[in-house]
C-alpha cells in the first residue's frame, strides 16, 4: 500500500496492533513472479475489498496470508506475530476449487474448522460441538446440518464454508470471490453475513471482481487495488481513481461520480 493506514488509538492512548501487516511480500512460481513487493496494513476489525484484473494475484495473496503458499521474500504479521500458517486466519476458497462430490455432510465440513483446536487423534468435545452448532445457526444452516454438501445450492455451499471459518474462531477471515456464480439474493445473504461477522470484531478481506460493490462504503471500509504489485490502498474514493484504475486494468474502465456515489463502468468499444 502506498500510504499504510494507521490503527486508531484506543481510549487509553495506545495504538492497537493491526490485524494484518504485510511487508515487501513477493511470491514466485518457479521463475514467474506473481506478486512483487506487496506491502499493506489492515487495522483490526475492518472489512476490506481486494480488487484487480484476472491474473492480478488476488488468490495467491490470500493463500500466502493463510499459509498455503510460502512467500519468496517478505513478512506477514497477524496481530503482531510472524506466521507461516496461523489458526488466527480462516480462509474460504473459491467454490470452483472444492470437490462438491466428496461424500461429507454439512456438520462434518464445519467441524473441520475445529481441527486445530481438537488435535489429530482426539474426538470433538462438547465445546467443539457447541461452536459448530453456533456457527451453523449464524449462517442459518442448522436445518441442513446432515445434508450432503453436493446437494446444496451455491449460496448454501458458500454459507457452509463461512460457518467452517467461524468455527475456527479466527480473528481474520479471508474470502476468495465468495459471490461468484451466486444470484443477487444469495450475494446479499453473503454480504449480510460478512457484516455480522465484522460486527463481532473479525477483520474481513474479500477478493472480488465487483468494483461497484467494492466501492460501496456500506460493505467495505477500505479497498486494495492489486495487479501483481499493490497499485493503491485506502478508502474507495482515493483508490478507485481514473489514474489507479488505468494502472491496474488499462483503458477499459470509466469512473463516474453520481449523487449515489462512485459508478464504475466497462468501456466495451
């Protein structure tokens, strides 16, 4: 981020640690650099939209943050602590990356979020079962707890994976294109869940292709604009400028100011 946001001071004058502090992060597959010296800070408890064109490295960044990919260089701190794989960060992958034919039900998928708390060779205890039940209740999936995941609609499947992340008790939630392939109603349900999770104090970073949604301050406090390197980060009105959008996307977008806020449209000519 060109201008790293500072966390607001608390009532006693101290500055809380940021939820995510990423410095000079570079990721390369063999000889191909996918992310180059990416740096940003996300204050605790914020909702942040991660936007950029296809191939910008959004999914790679999320996988590096959760510890699925080892960076070539750079550092990642979660609540001030260096980490390579950290239970404080939960990750919801793209639906296309999940094998929905695997014979497992909703309850068992959500229980996977408790694995780090339970251990490899122990059975879930009462607290683990309570956490799973509470997570399913939050996403309104209690009645479908014994349903096979492959039998669910796309919106229901997304809610199950959000419940799994909630059961993990993470302080940071990463979602990779959670609205892709969902109808408008299902997208609104996901956005309402993100809002509820945010009100509970969880920091949320969402990769999305929907620039109009990312620009809406009802949904996100900040935006990160990425195309292999970080073009800009901060509030939407400062990030989604014609200059920054051109740097990220080329000359294929127009930014229009309306009474309702920012309107971003594709140039189809």
